[in-house]
């Protein structure tokens, strides 16, 4: 259900963008065709730029909040310690 709504919104926005860029004078809003095209591209580029920066911020937050991994020596030494502990009991 949510996927269908996302699909519908994306298709409507894509068609609207194509109409604004390809036929800006047909809207009848009394705006200059060049201004409408420039505004449409400006909005699209702004959204893409903010999306890329948001992804970068999310990656940075994930890296900052993830604890560092264990050293390799500790990882390889753990199975030996477990076997010795099990055989002693």
C-alpha cells in the first residue's frame, strides 16, 4: 500500500516536472517560460543536493556511533579460551 503511494507520487512529480520544463508557456500563469524552466531545474537540483548531503550525514552519524571493532588477535584468541574453559569444568 505504501509502495503504491510512493510510486504514484513519484510518477506525478516526474510528469509535472516534464510538463514544466518542456511546456512552460502552456501553464497560463503569466510567468516567463525561462523563469519557469529555471525554477523547475533549481528545485530539482536543490532536492538532489539535499538528498546527497543527508545520505552523507547519515553515513557520518553511523560511523561516529558505531563502536570500533575488536583487534584481530582478540577475535582469533576467543575460540581457544572457550575450549580451555570448557575442558577444565
